[in-house]
């Protein structure tokens, strides 16, 4: 282990496994930060390529390198890093991404100005063969709670934790949620502290064939589904995977022509509606409009069942108080039994 500086404000935790292709750019993007009070902790998880040779070539006293005796996997390596860290903040960084030069400066300033926030992420720029995409992740704690009902809304490589929060609540990544261990940790943390994203792009994220989200997509989605159910239960919204399927179909605006499924979808939206408004403090006007669009489309596609569909439509607040133009159109469709195709 190389000698390391004591007590920087931030430790940047970078696990590495066979990352020789991009690690130099990742290291240089951290060493070039406008915020300088940090240590870069690189933990090599049994690489068999030139990753460590490249890392050791940097003669910078802000770099500390630890090597695992064997390949432990990402979760164990991250948890090992957390145990080693004594700084005020922990920043995550992947060995195949590039940090924007003022990333740490922006995040530490935000956390200093918002002492109630225990974890902070931000936006990212994704580069892939399909082009460049800039994320639009939610910023506020309540908006994040709501959006996490459906998906992970933090980019792991943009995260900065307060070390005190990690230590006080013994927060670690849970190996039982492999490939979605970060999502599960955010759900747990959000019950004990405020969380936030900032509106700035912090990292350039490379999307390639070796990404976890690419190599283990089906396993990741299965684990993420378990995490979603836990988070929904935490917010008082017990649900099943059937509800998730219904919600995806509602959002697609291509709902099935099936009265029984329509009744179930209305029940799901109603429960979700009140959680959104009461627990996640979502804007009532925005939620009514969003749900009204989905609900009108689903009911309209089932207009062949006649006026009972319209009665079902107006029993929901997002139907009754929705767009009057939709209401008028649905009356006509139900009377004529002419569904949206």
C-alpha cells in the first residue's frame, strides 16, 4: 500500500478490475479537480491486466492504492473501501468514466450549504455508439422518493456521501442485491437522511459492452424489481410485480383491451396517486394531468365495453378533474363503443 495523506475532506473511492483501457483518463480527471483537498483511494480487485501498472505510474501523494488478495467482487470491494475511509466525505468514481473538472467543488459546496442532505448525486453525460445523452434526474428529496418507486434515479459514479451517515447507520452495500446494490442502498438511506441530485453534469459515463448494466441486464432488472417493491412498501404502497406491469402498460399509452385489467389499473393508479400527493409531496396539478393522460388512454382503448368504462373513468380524481376535452371524447367513444386503436 502506498503511503496516504491523513484527513483530507474527501476520499474518492475507485474500485478497479481489469480497467487498463480507460483508467488513465479516470485518474487524471480526478487529479485535475478544481477542489484539491481529496485523496484518491484505488482498490484493485485482483486485476490481471496492466491496471495497477498504470495506476502506480502516477507519482502523486494524493493517490493511495490497495490490492485485494483475490477477486472479491464489486460489493465487497466497495464495503472494504468504506471501512478504510476516515475523511468527511466519500465520493464514488468508476475507473472507466471521466469526472468533470469542477465535479467535487460543486458537490462539496452543495453539501456544505445543505447540511441536512446526507447523499448527493448529479447529472451525467452518457457516451455510446448511439450518440450522446444528458441525464435529467430529479433533484429534490421528495421528487427522488417518488421517482424511485419506478427506477434508480442516481448515477452511482456521481455520488458523494457524508461519511458520518455511513458510519452512524452502518450503511454498506448489500450483496443480496447484486447488480442493483446501489439502488437498494439509496432506498435504505432515503429513510434516514435527505438525498439530492444537483442540476450539473458531473461525469462523462461510457456505455459499453462491459458495463454491468449491459452484461447483466436481466439479473439487474430482476434485482431492481425487488428493490422497487421494498421502496413502495416503505412509503405505504404495498404492490406486486403485476402492478409494475400495469404501470408500464399505462405509461406506454397502449393499454390492453381488457375490462378486468382496466379495473385493476384504476385501483393501482388510485393508490399511487395518494402516495404521490401525500407522501412524496408531488404537485397536485401536475400529477392530475399526468395520470389523466394515462387513464384516458387506457379507458379510451376499452371504450368497446360501453358506458361502464366512462363511469369507472370519473370515479377517479384524475378522471373527474382531468382534461374536460378528454372527458367529452370518452363519453362519445363509450356511447359509440369506438375504442382508441
